[in-house]
């Protein structure tokens, strides 16, 4: 029994052992194959979707190629096995997609495996080791019945050399081999004829004369041309350009030759930007065709690029545009960032003089930047004041529709120019800004004291309350200076030419003299007081003014016309209540101009005395008193009720509904009009009636002006001289952002809708993020400064797009469709990186190569315009004296030539030499069907210095 039990246990153990593979006897190489097989089976089970969820990485610039990676060990070495797969499987790779992986382009595969050592070089330097690795992968894939091709990188990494194998699942096996010649390319292989014979030699008998036999070789070619750089110093002073060149001084005071690409761009007044587009690459693609001899290849090489079926154009960007070096480039954005830092430091002192003083109190003040030299400040002041006297600012151009949402100043205004100049003075430090402001205010005071016009400021119209307070104050001061100048001029004209005043002999033409007597101008002297002699002489002239009332605005039908003054004409058909005379509308003074802070003070006063009914009227006392005096002068027999009927018709109530009391419609039958004052006007002690009783009968020209230019001008200067540093910097930040955006908005970029939309968004973003500054809600250490720095990043992104749009537009001015398409492609990949205000790279790094995928197709009617971009090279630009590659475009040879040769045979052929034998016999094979097998494929990428060749061969094992 014991013996039987032992035998049964032995049999059971043997059966269990038969169920498992015994790896104790397997070699390390067999275990390595098994490990590759197990990993590959897991990847097959997961599939592309699960592999992506497990962290498969995207490869390069392709949006449909990913790789899964694992680590393997064999013989004390570590290897990396990478599975390259497509999320959307499309089968065999076709065409010249520049986002393809090198192996896809070299060998025409879709998905593949790569196994390489984990070393510094990443390639297998030992040939036996490479063959062993490839055999291991091939066996593992064969065990899994997988037709996936596998590759091993070999030789030196710079050679991009590979060997590979693919089991097709039939009797055929495909083998791959690729290598590169890095120098001393044979002359024969620089020409299409030699490359064609190289391919034919892989399947034809070596003893054949290839030039005398015909082979049905499928051929396709891609040529890439690149415009020469235009920054050669020798080209600056050639031809007519040298004659037309001129020198100019930029905002920094540097004398430079006017030969920059952006000299006609609006930002060139302040800085010169590097051209974002250094040139273009033109790709011409020759569709697949059958080549039967080397002579045909020679003809193709002599053909012009215009015979290529497809033309694709791609811009080449400068390093500065797409590299990560924010802060190194000079532009509005970089200087705005410095201005924001100056704003943050402005809270460290109470007065601007503290920053300029050498004995500044704290170390922080002394370290807040250097004081610029006086010559730099004088140059800016000369530009702002003295050079601008002859040319006043042009405010006729409409601003951007969203520009006024930013509380700054018009681009051509004095304060806007001051802010933009300050960006480039002394690294835009707080000390430099303080020094410039102090000198700026001194210059403004000089203009005031000498009654000199304030440059770049309008002197007509109302105060623009949508601008910043400093701009409002400067506008007020400019108007005050103009009023002083007019008063002085009229005073001197009147005193020096008394005999020229109109008299009885000169008033026969009443209308001509009315223009002098009743125009609404100030006749006061510099102290705001009316010259008595002038008043008397005007009265004398007015008494002599007689005639029919139809000839002028003044009624002269009675002796009352002897003392009627300042009439602008009849007030419709209104009649005076007591005298039954026609009512006259008087000339009145304009309401006094007020800045934003003056309106706020008046509003606060109204709120403080809101219980007083008459207080709002008291605030308007001067204006109301002036209107009453003008009305009395024009209507000597008028009563208070007449003034109410003219000035405030709503306060005159009528009892008779049949009587028409609409303004200007009384008739003689309805006289006298029946009505009464409203309740508020008829109350006892009414403020308006008291004011009417006090008002003298003076025409507008005889009254004291409502706006006292001396008082208001001094108030403006006091405000500017006592302005706190943070108040100045807050307004400067708002004004500078708006001015910089307005400057970029003036750039001519053609009909690029994306650029217009981006600029619209920029204005709205600026207005939103600057709102705390406009509301005076910023304090030291506030989070607003971080928001402003993010705004600077956003501004830099848009600024770079504007540079790009301007460059594309100028280079392709005659091809608007092409320039718009190129900018749209760039904008598509740049857009996700804008608008977030991140301080990371504002460029596009290596990812911007995706634009190559969106190369713009050139229409047939645009080819001659694109060809003109490739101007014939000069002797200095020709870096090769002998052109060797053919297919010249205006004297330019292709910088890269890519060719694919293919040989196809029917699957029914038993041996791959059959086609070569048929070709050797001179028999032309029939056109291969879509089921034919690609037995030979050679990819060639050549330049004038190197040659990359990749060959795949199908063999019958």
C-alpha cells in the first residue's frame, strides 16, 4: 500500500510539472524573448485606448502618434522597448506628412517597435549585439503572430541608422536598413540620375547597363527651397536702397540707418522689433509617376519647380519670436512690466521730490533705480514741447471702439506722449519718472506764465471726462491759456485801433456789424475785468444800430432798440407779457468747464445739503445769473415770468386749454396769455425770483466770464505740483497701457479678422484689470500688482501677434489670401498659449513646429508671387559657387531633396528576381494593381552636404 501511494504521488507531481514551463533550464536569451513576448501580449490586450489612459506619451508634433515604453534587462544591460502606435489607425502611411516619425517616412510603416539600449548614445554600437536584439524581438513577435515591424538603432546617433525586420505572416519577410553619409557625398549621388541607378542596382543584375534598359520604377519627389536671409551687412548699401536710405533718431536718441523692416510701423517711433519671419520655405511636391530610365530622371532634374503638382509655403520664424526668453526682448510689454514695478515702489514716499533727492531717506528709495542724465530729460522735453509747437495733435482720427473704456488719454495727447516717453527713460524706474515729471511740470508752468499754447492738447470743446484726471487738468489748462491769449489779443486790438470801431457811417449793413457786436467772445483783460472804454464804445455803436428788424437779430421798431444788447434773434413768436414786444433770445455764456474732481466736489456738496431745496439752484447761481442778465439786456421790458417762459417753459402753467401755450405759438387773438408760474417758482422767497431782481442787464460780452482762466489755471498747476507719487503712477499705468494698445491697433495688417478680434479682447482685458487703479483702490502690498504683471504677459502675447501680422502682410502684400491663411495657421497654434497671463514661455518652443503640418497650399495664380520671394542671390549671398542639385528656382537650388523610389510586383510571383529578369529582357511590365506587393522601397533625403538612404526589401523565406 505504501509503495502504491508513493507511485501515485510521483505521478501527480509529474503531471503538475508538465503543466508549467521549466525556465530553470532556459538560457538568458530565451528568458529575454519570453519577457518581450509577455510585454507585447499585454500591450495587445490593452489596445490604444487603454494605453493612452495608462500614460502613453505623444510623439513629437504629431497629433496621432503615441508611444508606450517599458524597460527590459538582458545580460546585465538595460534596454528600452517602445511601441509606437496611432490612436486612429489609418493603415499604411502615405504622402509627405512632415509630422511623421523618421521611421514612418524612411520605411513607409505605420506602427512599429523600437528596442534600444538605455545608454548615453541610445544606439547599439556592436553589430552582433544589434543582430541578436533584432532576432529576439522578431521571434517574440512571431510567437504572437504579429506582423509589426521592429527596429534597432545602430552605429553613431548622428547617422540615424537603423536595421529592422517585419514578419508579414506569409512566406514573405521585409527587412529594413537605413544609414546616412554625413560628408563627402559622391557627385553622382547629388543628381537624380545617379540616385535612380542606385535604387535599380538593388534588384537588377549588376552586369546590366542601366541606361540601356527600362524599369517600371514608381517615383515621387519633394523639394524644399528656402529664401536667403536678408540681414547681410553687405546688402544694406547696395543699389538704389543706399541712395534712398536716411538716418533718424529713435526714442532712445540713437542715430541709426532707416533700413529696418518695421520703419513704417507705428511702434517704430519707440523701438525696433526683430522681424518674426526670417524667411519662407517653399515645398514643391511631384506626384507619383513611372520612370523607366535614367534619361527620364535627368529630364526631371532639369525641369523647373513650376512643374510640381503642389506648392506649400511655410514661414520660418526667428529665434526671438518662439524661444523662451521673456524680458530680453525690448517692446511695450517689457517696459510696461517695469512701469508696474515703479508703481509698486511709488508708495514708499510721500512726494516725488523724495525719489529724486540724493539724500533719499531709505535704502529702498536709493535702490529704486538711477537718476537719468539731464540731457536725456531735456531731449524728451524738447520732443514734447518745442518740436510739437508747429504741429498740433490731430484728434480727428477715431479711437478704437473699446479704447475709451480704458481711462487713459488719447494717443496723440501730451500726457500720453509723456507716459510713452517715460517707458524708455532710465529703465523706467520710479526715480527716472519722478525727475521727468518734475521737469515736465516746470515746462507746463512756463507755458502758462508766458501764455504759450500747450502742445498736443485741444483748446476747443468740453473736458473729456472719459480720460484720466491729469489729461483733464491739462485740457483745462490749455483752454485757460487760450482764453488768456484771446483776451490779451482783443484788449490790445481794441486799445490800439479805437478809430476802427464801427460808427454811424459803418452800420448801413446791419448784418455785417452784428457779427462784431454780438459774437460770443470774451472782451475782458487779463484780470478778468471789462475795459470801461470798450463798454462805452460798444454802447455807442449799439445805439447807432438801427433799421428794419428783419435785417438782423435785434429789434429796432421802437426807441427801446437804443438799449437792446446781445440779441441772437427772435424767440419764435413769443411776446413779452407787459409790452407786447417780440421776445428776443439772448447770446449766453457757455457753462464753465469742470474736470472730474470738480464734478465730484459739487456732487458731494449736493449730498451734504440734500435737505435744502434751494441749494442745487445756488450751485448754478453764476450760470443762472448770467443767463438772466443776458435776457434782460436783450429784452429791456421783460419781467420774471417772461424769463421763465423762455428759460424753463415747464414752469409756466396755463388755465385755458383752448389757448395754445406751446413755445413760440402765441397769436394776437390769444393775447394776453393766461397762465401762471408753477408752484416751485411762485413760492414765497423763491431763489430764482430773488436772483432776477439782483441781475443787472448786461449782455454776454459785457459780463464777467464764468470761467476765470487765472484762477482755474493756477488750480491746475497746484494739483500737478502736489500730486502724490502713487496717484501719478496709477494714472500713468492706465494711460500707458491704452497708448501702447492704441499704437499696436494702428498697425496695418490687412484684413486679418483674428488680429482684430484679439485686439478687441485686449482692450476689454486691459479695462477690466485696470479698474482697481481707476477707482483708487490700490494700496501697498496689494494683489493688484500680480494681476498687472499677468496683464503684461497677455500684452506681450498680443504684441508678438501684431508683429507677426505686420510682417506677413508686408511680405505677401500682393497675395492677401496667402497672408491670411499663413497667419491663421500661426494663430491657431499660438491661441491656446494666450489669454492666461502665465509667466511661462510666451513663445511656442519646439511645439510651434506643428505649423509645418498646416503649410499653406499655394494656388496656381499665386505661384509667380511666391517665386518673387526668391530673389536671385548675389555673389555675397551665394554660399556655393557651383550648383549641383538641379531644379533651380530663380537661381536657388533646393536645400533639401526627398525622393521615394518603389518597385511593385504581383503576389503570384514566386521569386523577387522575376521582375529584374523581365526588365533585363527589355519587357515592359504591366501597371501594378493596388494588390501588388511593394518588393523594394528606397527613401532618399539629400542636401549638398549629406545623404540619408533608407531601403526596405521583401524576400521570400
